[in-house]
C-alpha cells in the first residue's frame, strides 16, 4: 500500500479552485519532486499534504502505517525566525515535540535522537551557537535535523534551496539524496526542474496539464520535452 | 538625605502591611508578565498587552456602571475572550494582527471612557479614569484576600509556563512545523492567550492599563540584547523584570512617585544599559 495516495484531489482557497483531478501516490522510498510554475498550486498542495489546510475535493489517504505525527517538514524560513534567540540544540530537539504529547520535558531517548540527527547533518559543533548567527545553508541543516527528529519515514521539503548559493545548494541536494538512500521518503516542492530531473525518482508537474509518473517517463512526456528544449536553448545562449 | 535615613525610612514603611502587600504583588506580577513577554515579542504581538488592557479598562467601566460587587467577574472573561480572538492567527483572518489590536485597543478605550463619563456617579471622574489608566494608588490599597488571589494566580501561571515551556518554544519558533508534525498548536496558542489575559488583568492593579505593555516587553527586549538562546533569554527576562519592579517600588515608596510609571522608568533605564552592553560584548547582534 502507498504511503500517501491522493484521489481526485482538488485544491484551492476560499475564492476558487486552482488544481483539480489530481491523482498520485507516493510509495516508501520514493523521491517525488513537485514542480510547476509560480501560482500553479505547488504550495497549496504541500500545505494540504501537511494537513495545514483542507482539500476542496477528493481525499488524501495515509497508508503503510504512516501517521500524521511521523511527517517531517522543512518549511521556508519566516521573518520571525531570522532574529529568533534560540540555540541550534533547542531548535533541533523541538522536532521531538510531537512525540512528547502532553509530557512537559524531553526524555533521554529524545535528547539522544537530537544528538544523533545533529551528527548526521554535521552540525554537532554548532549545537550551542545561536541560530540567527548561522549562514543560510547551516540554518537549513538545522531545520532539516529538526524535521528528522519528527520522522523516520517521510520528509516534505518546501523549496529547500531557495536563497542558497550554488555550492551550498549542491551540498543540500546531496544530503537529501543520502537521506533518501537511507530509506526516508522525500517529497520536495521545487521550481528547480533541472535538479528535480537529476535527483528525483518521480515527478509531479502541476499546471495547465498535470503529469505524474517516474522521472524517465517525464523526460519522454510533452512537458518534459518542452523543459529539455528550454534547457538546451539556455545552454546555447 | 543620607543613606542611613533612607534605609530607616524604608524599614518604617515596611512595617505597614499595605506596603508589604504592594511589594509582594508587584514582584509576582512582574515575574508573570515577563515570562510570556519573550514569546509575545517574538510572535510580533508586542502590542497585545496594550490592546487587552484597554479592553479590560472598557470592561471595568461597564462593571462599575452596572455596580457589580466584584469587577473581576466581568473583566476577566471579557479580556480572555478578546485575547483568544486577537491571537487566533491564520491566513484567513481578514484584518491582520496589528490592525486588529489597534482597532480593539482604541475602540475599547474610547468606549470605556464614554461609559464612565455618561453613567458615572463619582464626583472625581478624571481621578478615577487616571487611576485606572496609570495604576496610581490601587496597588497600595490591596487587602489580604486580593493578595492571596494574586499569589495563587501567579503560582498557577508560573507552573503552567514551566510545564509548557518546551511546547511554547516550539509553537513560537515555527507554528506550521508544529502543526504539520501533529502538535496541537491551536491548543497551545489558546493557552498562551488565556494566560496572557489573566496576567494583564492582574497587572492592571500595578501599573494601570496604559503601561502594561512596558511590563511585558521591556524585560524580554533587554534580555534579548544579552543572550542568544531561548532559555537564557527567558530566565534573564524574569530576573530583570523582578529586579526592576522591586527597585521601582522602593523608589516610588521613598520618593512618593507614581508606582507604575516609576517601575516602567526603571525598565527603560535597564533596557538602555542592556542595549549598550550588547553592543559592547557582541557586535553581531542586530
């Protein structure tokens, strides 16, 4: 059974529907990139998958024993966070909050999990540093470590590389690929189609026409070909 | 006046129970208000204290006109409901946070004064209004029951804060992440709203409804100049707030200045000192 299955999903806000008849499924171990133009409904889809807003129609089914508490989320940074006085450790361990339920304090297991994930992302030596003093790439690693505290199964990433330079972007993509290799399912919203085609196993392209399928079949599809032509002509200029 | 006689004067004053009550209540209120201050400043809700206290002022005016035996029965529920409405953030709210606060704040202030003016039976209306707005002497006229109520509420607020500290941090830092990972963010926001309303109603006795914001935000802002992680900022803010309240109370008792504005004055001075210290010790802080 699929981890997430969307059935004739319709998305939108109060004043209208942006996307409808969306069908796709994500299986354990997949690396799905959601691409599309600005305003095509990528973010709305992501917020719906996260349960932050309700679908306008259709439904999303969580399967394979996935519960809402096991979804890790890497959001885009907000203005509030940029000058937030918090140490890296405080932020990473806050990813364990959903496990705590009503228990007021973190237990040893959760503290261990935070340490493990900081190590996994190479930020252990930053653990006492203040979040607002870090570089953009370091901040993304911190938020990724926090997301890993919340999940062992599924990560949903919202434009993880926006605002990062080329080198840091490549590093972050490598980290995400490694996490995928370790068995974590990835759903990434991105407008970086080149990277999507390079790393993802599946592509969901939303816009006037909807495409969902494996990366290879995307490259064969009309949208994929259009994209490749655009890339090619960019390269020639 | 030399030091010895100042201390002598203080000791004389401390023999009056109402002075001791004022100091106990003042310190407790300062402690409570500083706890949530950090969260409110970071959530960009610095002015909620202002808004809510004006609502409380309006409610108090109505309660006075209705001749209720105890104003609290009306003031507390009205303030709690307003707090919940104001902190109910979300994308679908038509009027954004700051505008909503400004609207409710000014509206309630005008409405309260209007009601007091039309229906008041008191001979000294402007005196009444002034003491509600600036706290004036009401903290020096507390009776034993009021002090116990204040102690009980402060203990409850502090315990709630400690028990929910980690959750408040998570929700303040990133509400969407918390919601997405299955944390009951709505519930914790509600809790924050209720607690802040209780604190404001308590603090009206101390500094009056115009200066409450100062009590909530100054210690938090000062602490943020000095420390860079949430726990230190929270602890420092609580300590600064208590010290400032104590100093302000003592100065106002000795010099006969208004309690509320003296405490806020001390808070401002401490903020300036912290700001300068922050500049000297770490240039990186914005």
